[in-house]
C-alpha cells in the first residue's frame, strides 16, 4: 500500500485494513473514495497518525519516529548484511536509545498528558520485571531482523510467566493457555522462546527471590518443555483437539482452575455493580458512562454482525445494561482506553449477566522488526482476533474486534473464573513445573500456525529440524537470555534515572 497508484485499484476492505494499521480516525465510516484520499495523505506524509512515522504533535510539529529506519535495518539484517543493532550500544548511547524508544512507544499517551501513562512509568520504575513486561518494543528492537532462516509461526509476541492463565472456552468452561495476544505477529519461532526465557529468569528473580543458578534451571525447563511439546505434536498431530481443562490439566494447573471456580458469577458481579445490580458501581477503577448505553448498543450489534458471533443462549438478546470506563488495568497496555459493557443475561435479577471488555488495540511491538515474510497480518484488533482464533482451540466465543470512534478495539468476555497463577506463592519445584507447562502451551500455539493460521508448511517438523542438537539449542537460548536479562536490568537503571529527571513528560519533536 506504500505505492500511491495502487490505492485506486484496492478493494474497500483492503483500504480499511491499511487505514486501521495507521489508526486513521473515522475510517470505518468512510467511503472508498474518502479512504483513498486519506491514505494518499498518509503515504505522502501530509496526514497524521497515532505513533507511526510522520505523526504530529498537538501543535502540528512532526514527532520523531524510527519505525522506517528499523524496518530497513530488519530487511538488511535478514539478508545477512553485517549491521550494527541496538543491543551493541553501550553507556550514554544505550541510555538515549532506551529513552527515545520508550517515548516513541508511548507517544500518544505522553502527548495527551494521560495520568495513567504517568502511573505506568511509576510502575515500571518500581520493578525490573514490570519494566520488562511494559517495554516490549525495546526488547524486540534488540532482535531486529534476527533468525531470518528459522521457521515462521504465529508468535504470541509477549511471552512471560504472567501471560498464561485461566479463561473461558467457547462452551464457557475454564481452560488454561496463553491469554494475551496484543503483540501477536508472524515471526521466527525463536523470538517467543527468547522473550519467554528472559521472562522466566526475571520473574524467578523478582517474584521467587531465586539466584542465578535456580533462575537458569527454571528457564531451562521452559525451553525443554517447548521442545518436548513440539516433538509430541510432530509425532501424533493432536494439537487441533487439545485443551487444558480441570479434568486433564497437570496438578498445579488443575488446582488453579479449581480455585477459579470457587467464586460464583453472582458474587463476582456483586463486586462490580451498584446496590441495585442494574449498573456499574463508581470507584477509582470503574467510571460509569451510562449515558453511552444506546451508543454501545449499536457498537455491540455491529460487533456481533461483523464478527459473526454465534450468540449463546446465556447472552440473551445481547442487550446492553450499562457501560463503564475501566481504569488502571494492565502493564504494557496501561493508559489505553478500556470499557466494560454489561450484557443482560436471561434472568431478570441480573445474577447471570455477562461482562464484555472493549480494549483499544495497538500496533504490535514486532511490526517492522521481524524478518520480511509472505505471511499477511491484519492491522490492530483484527490481527489480535486472528491470533486468538489460531492459538486457542474453541476459545472465547466473544473474542473479536470492532471500530469505536475511528479506533480499533478488541473485544473479549471477562469471566468470574478468569485467573492466573500467583508467581510469588510458587515453590522452587513448582516454578520449574510451571515453566515446563508454559513451554508446552507455547509449543501448542505455535503448532496451530499451520492448522488454523496462515503458515503453509508443516510447522512442527520444520522447527525440530531447525533446533537440531537439543542441548546446544537450549544452551544457545539460555546464553542469549542471560545476556538479555542483564541488559534489561541495566536499561531499567537508565529508565529510573531518566524518569526521576522528567524524561517521559514530553515526546521527541523533529525541529529540522
């Protein structure tokens, strides 16, 4: 779509997809002619966008962006060119790279003086593990163009111990699996493994209090679990039917699922609703916007139609009872707009109502950094919806996407049994068991890339062949992870020092 002359011949869905990728406001309501005109403005640099190359500050000045530069770097490195990459930077150069990347990644939230953006930076400053979780773009710019020869999968994009958990299946049964698809992207399978290994090193250090030897042993079990899972799916091809449920999960996960079922829907809803149970309560986390009920009824109706949602009986007529803004949720996504939408259940007393979450989607941190491939990725929430439907067998029936006020939002059901493991309560042996389970779960998501995803070759045998000698491969991943974890700790120190000096109150503006 970079070629302006191709705009006239593109279909409206293709134009809309590219408009969503650039987060052009109001794209869903534009005619084809309007989309062509708006995209032409973007391609010539005369338009504005949220955080991409050529975006504008509130006073009209251009905001600094290195998106195009990193895309060129990824292409060059994927070709085998010997080029300098950010993780080679040292001292002040590295500190400036960290600062510029964090500013660029949070451009819209900083420029709008969003209070939750400040809260996020405070949260990142207080914890190395939270800093790692909240700076995905920084991590992946260090991998730019890496592992181009490796098999491509639909990668999760943000693997760490906190991004696995219990969630509803299509049958409203709790299952355990990956639960965050915000950064999903077609990429070399090693990218997920590398980030996951670093995540387990840092999580075991901060949440478990373990030293370097135990951290490495835990991360090793994660990588070994992945390899064992891939080998198993290569041998028996059972990935299309596999779910981790209460009846078949390992003891650690079965206990988590069982504890999540202890809370009834009525009791769970009581903690979210006012005394009349007809609408949301008001507090620091929930801000009711009941005046928008009719607006969200139209959005919900459109969401159901566009995503072809098979509405279950428990959702009644998908009638919106109330709407609230959700504040203070997430780590990487803290500061992005979220809504809770209450859907009336069959009972009149409101004890069986459903809760849908509408969360503004963002550009994947992997976009423009992965080695170029032929696998198409839709923009924003469409991309996230695609990942959920590929990665989970019979996952949440309400998972989908919809445009609101010209922005792309993902939609999912919030359930009383949605839960994740308490990392701080795990023993040393449980950390190893959990790491191995997460490795096998990640293998399952990758194995689905050629079943319901866009990959057009048999993924599991290709990955096993690419791994080669397993001991050497595991050692390679762990050595990378050890160096990367040290780099995260150093980067966190730079971030804390800059944060104390007010570095993240403004964005980088281009003056010439």
